[in-house]
């Protein structure tokens, strides 16, 4: 740094300090940068940084080209702990900001708003670095080509990582003196990214691939503590959905045991909020006890789904109760007045990760009487020294994260303890809420609620799903009925991705399966037609993540790998297969087959990265099961038929309902193969079909289920 720049920086910092001491308006309300008009809470959090942030867009790239500067791209999200650390430590620091502004054109992206940008540059990170995650930090050419990538970068050298104060001057020097080499490297990385987006159809996948995949999951399974991997543990509900289907298809009880071990361990561990309910994002230890404390909407939705399926498979009430508790948390804490669902709750409060959820023994004694405190200490593993270990220092903090033992059973005393501790916790400063409403994540929660409404016979869940669906359909659409991705504070925006379409379609199909209103099927079909029309690759098959846009500087990618979220192609394939069986339209099945072929090589190469595609492959390969119930909608015998279906684990079945009291019901319009199905003797009647060829109709729920199981390769658990 030159003497003049150092002097300027010193004077700038001094002036800010003096003006703050004087209590000036400028200090209290820092002038906003170019993020001040954004809707994203994450971007708005950076809008008062001294870093001269630009939102992603052509303006930033044009300015970079005009000023001959590289781009500093920072990608994160509001509830990310280390994103918040970097914002406070570096982006709010005048010294670091001056360096960034001098050397770069800085661009800030909310990964939850722009998953397309995030995925492309995460590919770049994996090509450039062994340490990738969020915050994701990249240096780009003015054309958007990356030449450096990292995750969290400290202000100063720390943790064996170069700090920004050292790194940025080195980049400035490289940009000035070795530009050709830097750009050549960027071209090479960009070419590798483009190559990685190309998939060619491969050989077909059959049940032997499902069996081989099971062995890979079994090898990755932790038999001691449940879950997958041996260090930090993510819930990975998609793995569990695949394993449940494997058990159902093969009768392999090891698959079911892996699911049950994991679900029980998670529910008992510190990754679960035992006071307010809901799951934290992941655990930093193999025993599920030390969580990263953010709570994501998609985790709650997918975990509700897997706990419900486990309940159907085993009839164990603890799984149903866990699903109820998660939904209680979501409906009380993550639901907007308009019916949509908020995205996430942060890990941090009072500038400290997990502070809202942690307890010292002294804090517990202040809330509970002596007997209650002793019982809480025993059940929730509260100790004087604390059981919580700081994830950075590895030292005990004197705080306790709450978890329970294997033989834990709820008692009236425990519920009294929980209620008192929760009331006390609610007086603490709450973690920050990311109150944007995302179409894709809402689709998952709509589906989870609709499924719960049927399985648990609690219609209030279905009503919540309906409210959310109507909110999305009315508020996240363009004038020409194209979906949008994000709503916040009355503002809708951002073009939808294939995930928005496929996840919402999934939710709408689950809604149809709850109340059997054909309008949900109609919406699902309309959205599917839009998805195919704007995202389908007519050459090779599969869905691009983004619609065609000549102005975009990013290559179009097709998702196949699952992350914490299922890939858009896997969910779209699932939707297409379900729609094919609900409507009898084989064009949907043909497109599903093309997705299966397109990603077959990737699935064979890396089955652990594709649990949702594998679960969907199980659906594709299983004998189709179409059940048509013809009866009066609210009649007792109709409800008895539906009750029998919803209590059974039938993951590959589709159910249609035809109201017997209507002459020409609307459902005939979408599923013409049911037109000549009628109720027998004015009783609720079930038609059990495979490939649209039906057995003799029955009015007996037991015979209906027997007929269903006879279509499978074996009854569940055999």
C-alpha cells in the first residue's frame, strides 16, 4: 500500500470515528450502497457496508470492463454463521472495504435467490480449491470467468488461511503484472465448468442398479450413531426416502433398520430443538449433539415427509409425533400472515452462534424449582461445566446444548419443564428471521403439510397447505402466468428455476391427494406444460435449471446431484411419472424415461449423490399402482377407504377420487380412463389397477389392500 493510500485510509477511519463520537446522523444511518433497494434480507444486511457492493447484473460487469478491474464475487445467505462473521469482520471494516473497492468491482449474491449463480460458481470452487462452502468467495474477470475461489476468508491471516489484508494486494499485483496468465487460467476454468454441464444419454438403469446403490449407502452408514459419514452429520432425508423404498421393494430389513436408527438418533440429539421443536441444519459431531443452529424450511419439509413415511411403514407413534412437532414449529414460527412460509431462522443471536438455544446450569435453576432442575439436568444432559464445545476453539463454554437419552419417554413433568424453559427462552433476543418466501421451498412444505393432513388425519395441515398454495399461485406469477421465485414485503420477483416448477408441482400433487379437488391437478398440469415448454432440452432431454435467456452470461446447467435439496430433474421425473399414472398420458412417462437415460452414467458413477433419482427410479421400475375410489365425498365408507390407503406405506401408488354423486365430475376431464367407473350398490368402491388394467372393483378396504399388495413384487417387509 502506498503512503498516500495509507494516509487516506487513516484519515477516513479517523473521520468515521469522530463523527460516531459526535452521534451524527451519518454514523447512525450509514449511506447505503447499491444493495439498498434489494428485497433479499441478506443483501440488505450488506447495504450499509463501506464495500461498494453491486447486485449481480450487467451494470457490475460493464463497470468492471470500463475500469479494467476484476470482480470480487461474494455468495452467501442470511442464516449462514460464517457469512455473518465475514460481514462483521471484513465487509464492515473500512480498511478491508477500501482495499476491495480499490482493486475490485464487488458483487454480492444471495444464493437462495440465485441458485443458478451459486451452482455455477460452486463448480468453479471445486475446480480451484479443496475448501468450498459458504460464504463462497471468487475473483472473476470482467467477463465473469473465475480465477480464484475460496470459502470464508478471514480479515487477517488465520486458521492457516491468507487474510484479505494480505491477499488483495497480491491479487492487485498479479492483475497488473501477470494479467495474461490470470486470464488464461480463467479461460481454462470456465471451459472446465462448461464441460461439466454436458450430459449424454447412457445405458438404461434397472433394479440391479438400485440394489448396488443400497450397498453403497450401507457402506456410508454409521451403525453406531445412525446417519451417513463419520464426522459432521447432515440429516439427509433423501437417503432415507430411498432406503424406505428399497425395504418396501425387497423386504431387506437392514434398509429399514438404517432409517429407524437415524430418525431416532436425530430426534434424541442436539440437532433437534427439544423445547421449541424443529431441526437445526446439521451436527458438527457424529453423535448428533452439537448442531449448527440455523433452521431451514426445506429441512423441516423433507424431514416431515420421511418421518411420515416411517410412520406408515412401521406404525410407530414416535415418528408421527415428531412430524407433528416439526409442523407445530413451522406453523408458529415460519408462517407469514398471508399463508406463505418463510425461508429460514438464523443460527446467531446477540452476535453469538447458538446463544438462543444454549443453557448454563445456573440459567436452568433460575427458571425451574429444585426438583424440576434436577430432572431437567438428568433428562437433557445439563452439567455445571457445560456439554457444548465451541466449534472453532474446541473448548467447553460452560453452556449446554439439550439432548435426550435413548430410553427417554415424555412425562407430564418433562412437559412442564419444557414449557417453563421455552417461556424463558422466548424472552431472549431471537435469531434473525429470513422472511423471504421462495416458491421451491414452499412447494416442499405444501407437499409435507398435505401429506400430513391425510396420514395423521389432521385437516388443519391441509388447510395450511391450501393457503400457501393459493398465495404462491396468486402472488408469484407474471402477467403471462410464468412462475416467479421470490416474494418479500409485497414484492415478487426473480425468474423461476426448474426447481420452483418441479417442487411446486410436487406440492400440488400432494394437495390433490389430500382433498381430491381437481383444481390442484389442473394447476399441476399447467405448470408442467410451462416447465416442458421453457426448460426442456429437445436435443438430449432433461430440464435446464434456467429458462433460455440470450442475455445471461452463465451456461445453462442441468441438475442431477442432490444437495440438502433434491435436484430439479429428479423431482421433475417424479412429477412426470405421477402425472402419467394419474392422467394416463404416456408423453409424461416418455419424458421421465429420457431423464432417467440422461443421468444414468452419473447415477452409476456416484449413487450417493443421487438418492432422489434413485427413489424415483424405484417408482419408474415398480409395477404401476392406480387406485380409483368412487364414492360420496364425505361419506363414512369413502373415508374408510381413504383411511386404509393413507395408513399403509404405498410410496409408488397414485389415488384418484371420483365423486359418485356427480353426473360428469371434473376429474373425468383429466383422467378419462375412469369415466366408466361407478360405485357398486351405492357404496364406496375401489378399482385397483396396474398399467390402467383394473381388478374387479371392491367395496371392502381389506380386499383393496390385498389387491394392491398382490401387484407388488412382495408385501412390505417380506
